[in-house]
C-alpha cells in the first residue's frame, strides 16, 4: 500500500514536508527550477522481512499479533541466532 502523507488542514490539506515522497517531489522541482537537470531517476529501496512464525488472535475483547524470526535481536541469547550490533532496546 502506498500513499502520500498529508497534513489535514482547513481549507485545504497540504503535503507533509518531512515525508520521503514529498522530499523527492521537492528535490525534483528544485532541480528543474534551478536548471541542474530536467529529469531525476530514483530507484526504490525494497525492504522485506522473513518471519519464522506469525500468529494472531481476534476475539470480542482483544486483537493481537505476534511475529518471531530466529535472526531477531530478541533471540540473541539463543546460540546462532540474533545479532548484537550495539543497539539498546527497552
């Protein structure tokens, strides 16, 4: 799912300046207006995650989901799993 982040405002919504898509749009306009270039080629950075286990629960009082991956930081105490890159997690 993709979309553009907007600030909901009256009388018109306006683009959120810090949103990556809007930053790219502003950069393209700047290049065109300043004469640097008339075309900008941008490639997406694909991100994906592999999970070893995914579960969910839906009932009248609760909706929840859990994911687990052997390579995740929370499995770093299991031999051969996880990684410690100096990150700190609460």
